[in-house]
């Protein structure tokens, strides 16, 4: 059975809506829409009405292509809103076997222990280290036997007022919100490989007006930071330096933006406010302006990475994504600034039906939102609705549980209470030996009652014994016969 999902990336320069079908754990994109962003500046909603208009346009275009009428979406939230807290949770394991319920309980304990300011709201609780008894760095504690479990969590929070403004803009476009994902986290999901997750990696998403840094280590996001600088600032710099309109400066950036080669070619550009006269501009100046802005941005991000104290844990290096990474030579410049750390430029992949237009680093966040909605998130996570999300690999296997019980040569009902629960909403007594025994007794009583009713229906007066024969009291004989019968 397929499921339809909608993802909306609300950026500072564009709004991208993508609709996809999920079938057999595979994502297939069926439609997308892109609209120029309005009412958003540096990731912050500045005009709810204009932002809502852009969202509605992008979603309607996606619906038109896909033929879907979906009205519920997973949306992105800018790192501009967000900050992080670290917290620890500790619980005792009552039945000695760790289930999904126990994992949820320990993560909730870490959330309870966190000092979340009243004006902030939680959007992600991301565990990155489990400890079972005295054993540290447990990747997945599910089904382990233990007396005690601990967890270290990275809790991502956002200002309630800013989040409410974002929700209002989306709902004004006629869209209900099923999930909210940090845009840097979504970009990481779309671009990281399995080996990079294992070794640790930093993902830098360089967008139109913002740049985000995410450090993924220990099977989860450990650190996130935000910088209000993007490719639009390069356009602004060129416009001022060359004294040319913004649209012309954008074209110059796209056509001649090169961080390695320096050309001495001269181009003619129109002058701001003067359509008749033109200026001759050397591409050396263009190169210098672009290089200065990109170099400054990468150096600030390098300082942020050092500040995280996680530089030694990114064995897989750095992934660059986002629209700004389309500048020629940005990988080589980043590798030099990040002191020899391996750097690669990534675009979204491993998604079926990916339109050519979406095969671009600028759409990593939008595709990552789809993947998160399809379950491609971290092993365990508590979302903004306070629900525990866990990957399919963490779902307990029914067959495995039965095999384990059978191997112990014990009746199944004696060990059912240790059977991993696949759903947090299970009734507490639903899997206990006591409950099974009670059900068996009820079934036995029901069976006996039906047998008695059947025997009553078959009863005939001719079946009564002769009460005048023998020396015994006939009434006693009748009573004895009745006791035997019932």
C-alpha cells in the first residue's frame, strides 16, 4: 500500500514543494513546484501574508504535476530560529529487557531533565550515545538485557513566537503540518552516505541568504550552527562594486563566478539608473569580489566547527551543499580553509523520480524533508509532537521473539512480558502471562457453558430414570442423576 507525502522547504530565496509516493520503503517523486520566496529574510518570516502566498503557489504547482490533493506536509525550519541543549536521561529497566517503550522512557527522561526556557519549544530530541549498565557507546540498545540505561541527547529548540509565525504562514496556505524538521538536518539526510554516518561528517548547506553547519557523529546530529550569509550577499557585493543592477550582478555571478581561474577579460555592464551608458569591468574585479565573500564565509564556518569541539570526530570530512556550492572551485577553496579536511560537494540522490531540476545542491533540504517523512531519520528521535520516531531496523521482529522463546523450552505465555513491543500504544497487560492465563480461563468457562447448553437442548423426559424401582429414595436418585448430568 502506497502513501503520499508532501515536503515544503521554506527558504529565503525560494519555496520548494515536492510530492512523492512511498511504496515498499521506496520514495518516488511525482510532482514538484518552485516559487520565488516572499516574506522571508535570512530564514525568518517577515511577512506572513506574502510567505503564505509563495507557499501556496509552490504547493499548487506540485499538485498540478502529481495529480494529488494532499494537504498535510512536513516543513523545514531555519537554523536562524534554533539553538541546542545537551541533556542526560537515566532509567532503571524493570523487566531487565530493553524494549521500544524503555528507549522512549529514557529519551523522555533526558528531555525532562533539560533546562528548556519557557519561551522556547522543542523540535528535535536526538540521542547520540546510549549506555547500558557500565557499557558505553551502545549503537542500539533494543532487546538488550540490563538493569539500567542512560542516554546523551542533543535537544534542538526554537523560539515559540518565530515557530508560531511559520505555522501561521503554512496554515494560511491551506496546509496542515505533520512534521517540522531543521533545514540543516534535512540537508544532511539527503546528502550523507552510510559510511559518512558511521565515520562522522560535517554538512554545510550554503543557501541564498543563510549558511548552516551540522555535525553528524555518534549516529545522530551533535552540533548545529547558523550564519546569516549566503549567495545573495555575493550578488549584493557585485552590484555595489560594479555599480550595476542586482539582476545583472546575479547573471555575472552565475556566468563568471570562478574561484580558481582569473580571467583578464573585460565585459560591458549597464549602470544603475542609466540604461543608455555602460561600464567596462574586468573579470579580475569580479573574481576578487566573489573570492573575498566566499573566503570570509568559509573561515567563519571553520571557526564554528572548531568551537564545536567535534573536529576530531568527523572522519569522513565535510560535505558542501546548497546553491552557493555551484561556484567553480569552491571545493578546493574549502579544503584549503579547513586545513586539509576532505571536502566534497553533494546533491540529493537515491530518490526515485528525481526531476532534473531537483538534481541540484540547492534542493538538498527539500529532498531531505521527504526522506525524513519516509522514515530515513536517525535511529531514534522525538519529534516536535513528542512522538518517538525509530527506523525500521529498530522495530522488533515477531518471528525472532518466538524463536528466542522456543529455544528456552518454556511455554510462550511465561515469557511474553519480555517480548519487545512494536507499538507504544500497546495495553500494558496485553502481553503479560497473567493476562493470557485469564483469557484461557475465560475461554474454558465459555466452552463448558456451551457444552452445558447443548446438553440441556438434547435432554428428554424419557431419559429420566424410573423413580419407582429399587429401594433407594427416588428423589435422591433424581438429584444424583442431575448432578452427574450438569
